[in-house]
C-alpha cells in the first residue's frame, strides 16, 4: 500500500496530464508507463554495468554507444524543455522498439508506441516527478502501479474491463499455483492475474523469519523458498496474450514493476487461426494453471476462429470459445479459474450445451461460484460467475457458492462495507466435503454430477439453490381498520386542541 505523500505525487502527475490535454485514462497510464519504463531500463543498465566491473564479465547492453543519450540519466537533465521533447520523441521511443531484455523482446508491443505529450513543459514536469518515484523499491513500485491502474474508470472495447483485485486474489487462492507451475492468461489485459499469482507465491513461499516489517507496519515478503525456482519464474512461468497493444504495454510494465524483468507477454488474438502457428508450444497442452476473465461481448466470424475450437463448440460467441480455448491450452491435469457471464451456465443453444457437457463429462468441473451483479461496476452490471475446472478426470460433485457481498457496495461508487463472503468462500473451499455440504439453503453446497446431467447440464446456481421464504403474518383487515379509525380520532382531537390554543 502506498503512503499519502506518494499518492499525492501520483494524483498531481495525473492532474498535470489532464490539464495538459491528455484526458483518456488509459492513455495517461500508458504515457506514464513509457517514462517509468525508460527510467527502469537505465536503472537496470547501471546495475549491470556495476556488476560487470565487479566481476570482469561482459554483459549485453541495452544501450549501445550511440544510444547513450537515450538513457534516463541523460534526458532527465536536458534543457531547454524543447530539446528534451525532441530527444524523447525522435530517439527514445524508436529505441524502445529494438530493446530485448533477457530474451524478451519489448519491440513486439512497443512497435506502435508514440509520445502523445505535445507540451514540453508537461514532459519536464512528468520526468521530474517520475524521477522522484521509488521505482527501486520492489513492493512499493508494484503498489504504485496498482494505484495507477485503479484510476481506470472507463470500460474498454469488446467487453474488456478491469477485474477487481480482490476477486482476482481469491481466484488465485482457489487454484493455489505452485513454484514449478506454468501460468497463462489468454486475454491478459493489464496482467492483473499474473501479477496476483506472483504476489501469492511470494507470500506463500516466504519463511516467517525472513519477513520484513517496515516502519508503517507493512509486511514485505522475501520469497526465500522460491530461490531454487527463480530461473523458471523469471523466464517461463508467466505468459500473457492480448491483441490490444496498449494493454500489452501496460501489462508488461505491470509485471516489470512487480519484479519480472523479462515478462512473456505477446501480441496475439488467441482465438484466431494463426495462434497455433505463431505459438505452437503455448496453443495446446502446455499450461498448469490458467486464470482469466476473457471478453464477454465479442462475436467473431467463423473464418477468423481456429477450426479446433469450432469442432468443439460451433459458435461465434467469444465467451464460449475462450473456455474451449482454455481447455485446449491446459495440459492434462491443469486447472483453471475463469470468469464467465451467467449465460454460459444456462444458455440453451447447442454450443452452450456442448461446452457444459464437455466440462462435466470429459473434465472435472470443481466449482461454480456465483458473483453479485455489481462486482464489475462502474464498468458493467453483468451477472457473472467463476467456473473452476481441471482438464481431464471426471466430475462427481460440483461445489457451489453464492457470493452475495464482496466487501464493497454494489453500486457505481463501490465503497468499502463490512459484508464480505469472500473469506468464507476460501474457508469453505479448503474444507469442502460433498457428504457434509448438502444444505442447499446455505451459501455453500454440493450438487451431484448425476443431477446436473438430469437437468440438461444447467449449471446456474438458481437451478439448485433452495430459498426459504418466511411467511409474513398480518393482522385481520377488521383489526387494521379499527386501528386506523382510532388514529383518525386522535388526529381530530389534536387538531381541535390546537384550534382552541389559537383562540
């Protein structure tokens, strides 16, 4: 969590961008990201230079001799302001497109990067402020970027919107990723799921004696038990795909600020024909864990979708195609927690039925978690659920949980409240027992797969949850009428008394 002073700095920078004519929140974050990226590259280069001098071992520089003027340490002091603007626009941004760090080519999603800042004074102000941000502090810089992302208050296109961080966290806890797992998100957006998985691993695999508590009482996790797995974590563990270049740039920055210096983020529409051709390794039987909140509202042409998906579900609906894709991308025994619109759970089309049948009959559908419709406000008011499944195996019982409150008001303000079912969800998930959790008036209960099949694979919670109605008892009409007449007499008496007082 960032402190008040740092929050004020970010707010001030945000306001400067708005008064400088850049009012799209996504664009503001992207431009701030570029400048943060520039500074982080210089920090990394300086660190590698010192290491090379100390060890007398060569390293692969990000900045060649002719690119030294592109370094943050040079540009931050450049005057006049017009010279700084010219250098950043004409030299620094083209340099971004050629950068590779530890094998990860940032040029893949930096190819369309543009400096949208037109006012020299705004660039100087932004550079000065970013120069003062604590980007060398691991936890703080991650929290700093989360605070920036929290300012996204408008929905994207094609059904994209930011998944609340606390919902992401519970989904990560449910799938419980391990240090040796390979984790993917086929529609990663700002990489919230991947970042949360990294944070979960750091917390879970930190020895109590190595935890550090700062002066503000905030705990910092060392992840000391992850050290044997760090090569895998840094280079292969986290993988994201998106076909929105702006989202990819923000996602890579988000991961970079959370300690992953070479994020495996790729520009790709994972539903398209060319996904298996461009990324054959990732496209099938690869991932141990997939966490996703794919776009809901898209509708694609059959010609654009890979035939392996259409052979399973003949549909143009992206929400059905993405679940099918996730099943294909998981290795046998791989697990997923995926957010879907409620229609996926009860839709009556052949494609809806085929998908649910595959989940129940050919895989292990573990849970259906119903979310309240206000969870994604102010972006959208859609009713959604989380489906948890493992590729392969068989389904005996499905765990249901009815989340009615997530700790925030379900209106556009989304203010913090006391009611929160999410901690109970995790507790019930950890100790779930089909023999014990049979009370369907409860928030948590199990449904046998046999019953789901009998109900034409309907997975909606309303099909199985039992609601107990309390009978309201009213007085007889004569008693109510008598009471009203008595009140009327009392009113008339009071009025006569008031009239007497007025003389």
